[in-house]
C-alpha cells in the first residue's frame, strides 16, 4: 500500500510539469492482498470474541433468580 501511495508522488510530479497522460498511480493498488488481510483479521477477531464471550458465559453460571 505504501508503494501505491508513493507511486502517486510520481504521478503528481508529472502533473506539476503539465503532463496529464497518467491519472493513476504507477504502482497497482493491492486490493486483493488488503481484502485477504482484512478477511483473515476479522475472522481472528470473531474467534477471539467467541472465546471471550464463552468464558464470560461460563463465569455467570449458575444464574441468580
């Protein structure tokens, strides 16, 4: 992602010289890698949440009535 943003610096420098032939970063945005990272991270968070909620439920038993 950093290289994609840095690639825009090259594009912006060209724009400053009046060269508007490129409108995108010279480095392709890593959408697939970011999507996979977000998906995997979210899955880990859900697992952790389930584990924490499971422990919490175990501590609450037996219920008071």
